[in-house]
């Protein structure tokens, strides 16, 4: 394993060196990739969880000021917005990158591995931040646009709802945007390919906690108890019939029971059981249906076993819906810049969730993917994995696209 990881590090260094040589001779990318690779690795070595991104926010703030942006820090606690205006137009565009890490222990021998035990950038937000900073440099060096670009560096995307917190702190009042865009890396997709989808792109995510209250007793005398474990088992299986019998087969929905807690001994019937659910849908109406049917089924099943069910329902992120107009615009820019072989025009929707959905409920825009690598490449390992690694070469593609998007939108 150690040999494989050291070979991976050598491969990444060779890739970075090769890309720097390419950029040195490229008039379309007049920036030093190595600078932003080092920024990304610095953030990776020092990961911070949601609403704790103080060091990252400071780094972002200092870099934006150096590039000539006016900066507002502290939005949504640790969020940062860099703003740059050219000309006289009131038109404006927002670009978002997320900054937070995950509570995962990194399994890597790379020299820039996380130095914080149990915390790592396992979703590539360090790379998103570095890419938007690289884009900020290209945008700042271009005098040929008319309007305002707002670069939004968001905290706490990983379940913390940092987008909502920034909006509650008047993000779009202080920094009005006619459209907003966000980019996320995607393992399994060819490196540097841009993938777009209009309409529902990411699922909603809701959470349910179900406490089943029975009557404890001796395992040898179940007839004088009310067994919550048997009821829980029936509920778990019954929940899947909602997907198979209440949901249109052409639609996407997921009900996952991720945790079951009950009992301590094989000869004791416990008094209660606890189930923890994750519920996802790609349509707001289906989302509402899932909540209704889950509550009905759980209560009916509990009643049939002579136990009580207490349901706590916690709404999470909304369905992320891309506006057709803004998605068509982003597709057009990508095609003109990179060609059809590097663009997926209508990629498949994902059942994962994203709090950029809340921004899209307020401002029209587009959330799209950039390939992190497929096959045996460095970036093929899926996100939220302790061996995940961001493919640093896509910083170049991402930065060039951010500049092209801004220039076309504000031309």
C-alpha cells in the first residue's frame, strides 16, 4: 500500500510539472498553475469543518485583496465574498466555491495529506477554492468586461447549510446577482470534462428519527412483552415498498435506514428501538409524498405490533433545480471554449444533495460538474472516501471556464 501511495505522489508531481510547461506556452492561461496547486495543498493540509473555516477564509481574503477585489468577510460566520466591477453596467454574476472539509481520517502518504486527525478534504472543496482563486486571477487581469463579478466562498456545505447562513446575512442584498453558478468535481467522469443538466440536478435530503417504544421483558417470554425490534424490522422492510409501490418508476427516490439502535443482550427484549433515516427525491412533490407515506406506514406498522412510534422529521436541503436559460448559456460557453468532446450536454441527475439549491431558489443559475478522472486515474476514487484525491490539473480547466463565463455574461 505504501509503495502504491508513493507512486501516486510521484505521478501527481509529474502531472503538475507537465501542466506548468503547457501553461508557460499558453496564451489562454496566463497564470502559474503551481501557485494555485500550492494553495490547494496548503488548504488540504489544514482542513477545517463547517463554520470553522477561519484559516481558509483568511487565506482567501488575503489572495482576493492582492488581486484587487473588494472583500467582505464573515458572511454566514466564515464566508467570504470578493467583488470586482468594470465599466458602468449594473449587470452582475455570482460564482460560488465551497470551503469546508469532512470528519474523515485521511488514508494517504502524500506529503500534503491532512495534518488534522479525523478531518480531511474528502470532497475536493480545497480544489474548488483554489480553482475559483485561479479564476479570480484571470478575471482580474481582463479589463474587457462590463459589470460586476461576485466570487462567493461558502462555508459549511457538508450538511451545515452554509448557503442559507450567507443568505440570512444578506448575501444577495449586499451582492446582487443576475445569475449564480457553481462547479463541483466528479470522480468517474473523464478529467476536465464539463457536465451540465437543466432541471432537477441534485436530490433533496431529509432526515427522520423514529423511536419505537414497546414493553421490555425476558427473551424466553415474548408474549408478555411488546417487542420493538420485531416492529423495527417490519418497518425497515415496509419502508422500501414506498419506493417500489408509491413512487413512479420513472422518478428517483431513496429511503435509507442508516442506523438501528436497540438492545444489549440476547435474552432481553428491550423497551425501545431507534431508527435513523435518510430520505431523498428529485422532485418537490415526490419529496412531500415520501414524508406523508413514511409517517403513515411507520404509525400503522407500529400499531399492528402493539408498540408506539415517535417520529421526528428534519427537513434538509431542497431539490437543486438548474434554470434552463442559465444552463444553456453555460453549455454554450463551454462548447465554444473546449469543444463537444469535453462537454456533456445533459448529464444524469444525482441523488446526492447540495445546499447551492437554496441559492438557486433565490437567483436563477446553474450547478455543473467537472470531471475529476476515470478508470485508473488519480481522481477516480469517489468523494467522501478516505483515499479520495482532487485532480489538480482541472484547476486549469476550471479557471479558464470561470473567466470565459464571466467575460461572455458581462460582455
